[in-house]
């Protein structure tokens, strides 16, 4: 007896969702292409090529001894560590299973059918996902030079607007909004509209560009800042992030948060990571050198790219015999994983994460061979 298609049981707005597609795992590519795992370079998911802090590694080993116990559902020790590190009250902190979880908690707590969320074209794909999953309406504002057009985003606010998502730096374009411009924007947003400032890549910013938004929380009670341990701290596999906001907002988000949403290993690793400034500094230095290596390589190959402030760079493949999708496939066949971003309305671009010097060199060498073989 043929099985019935039960998808009709879900609401229309759920059936219309296109699931998030992450970077292809190394093991999957090895199976598909018949390659050896050790011969594959993954530069697709903006991960830290240095791995994790030695202090985090030690903390993980210790935490494993107590893995049979449930984690602290309120993340008390981690809450104290984040509070001290960023000079915010414990009641202003929300923890999530990655910063994606923070974004979803905002949507679940403050959006509903009939409400609108505003975000930019070419911005992080999770913003429309969490908005649509709750039955709210997403309002996409056209980008300006691949970045946020804050004036246009202000103009898009209506009586139905409840949330505005802003990524700084933005993923996948790497663009950055100047601090004074962002501050002026917050001044103009109505107080009843929440602004979610996604700062997943802040650790990769120079001291001059680093965010000052945490110091703005006292002035802007409608501001929510999301951060992650997945990027510079290297804890992507443990899935842990946090939000900083007014205590009343945090209270609402915690009411819809799943119990034990942050596991004990992640909590221990995050606490240790916050104490290892040397590891973050080394990650930043490696990223700066890698960014120069890649952009010089693109210049040599005559490829356009978007100036990035994060740990990745998006480059254009056009005016060649091959298009971006074809180059992406040939890179995969050669054991180099980068990210296709056609789903971000950027069909001519690919995004490459910054890796170790040898990984960047391998990518540039394979890319040059692909382009040369099709001249």
C-alpha cells in the first residue's frame, strides 16, 4: 500500500520553507567523489582552522567525566563568565544552541502571524527561516553595495514591524556598517521595534572596527546582540551562542527556550575559551594573513571580490567560460569545498573561508588550474 503524503498537515508557511543548506561535510564529499578524507580541504563554513583553545580542550576532557548528568539549565557558571567578560548583568544574558538558536528565540518570543521582520538582501539565511517558521512576514530590503542599506531599512518599518535583523559583519558578503552609522540608525528605530544585531564575526574585526554595541544596551532597550562561540573560538561542533539584551527581553526569550538547550561540554568549553585571549589573538592574526593571501590571489587571477571584514571572502566568477556553479563543482571534484551562494541572490559568486596558509594555497592553485583549463 503506497504511503500517503502527509505534508498537507503542516501550515502553508512551513511547507514553503526551503531548508537551510550548510557547507558540505568532508566525509560526504569523500563518499561522493571517491576521495580520501585527508586529501580534502574544507573552506566552506567559516570555521576556525586553528581548531579550539588548548584551555577549552582541557575543559572538555574534564567535563566528559560528568557527562551522565544533565547540564545546568541556567548556565550559571557560564553566565557569570560572560557577565564579567562583557560587563553586563547576568539577567541580560540568554544562551542558545548556537547563535542561530538566539535568532529563533527572538522570533518565537516576539513574532507571530500578522507581524513583520525586516532584513537585508544578501543577509544571513536564518533570518527569513526563523521569521517564516513562526508564520510572520519577512520584508527584504534591497542591499546597497552588497551591504545593508540602513536608510531603506528604516523606510521599510511599518505598524506591523516587530523585529529588524542586522548582521555586522554580514554573512555571506563580509560587509561592515560603520559604528557611527549604526548608532544613528538605532536612534531612529521606534522603541517598539526590536533590533537584533548579529555580531558572529566581531572577534575578527580590528580594534578600530570592533563593535561598541554592548555599551549601547543601556541607551537602547530594544537592542538585542547575538554572539557565537562557533567562529573565532572554534566551538562550531558544540553549538553554543548567547544574546545580550534588556533583562525584560531576556526573560521573554528564556520562557520559550528549551530546557537544557546548551550541553555541559559546550558550557565548560565556552567558559575556558573566554579566558584564552591569546588564542583569539592568534586566530585574528592568522585570519588577517589569510585574507591578504586570498585577495592577492584573486587580484592575480583577475577575479572581483567583495572587501570582507570577516573570516571569509566572496569572489565573482564571470566573464569566463565557466560560471560559478561549474567552478564550484570542479573545486569539489578536486577535493576543495567552498560555498555556493546562489541562494543569496548572488549566482555569480562563491564564498571561501580563510584557512591555514597551505589550505588557502591549495584552493588558489586548484582554482587557477580550473580557470586556465577553460580559457
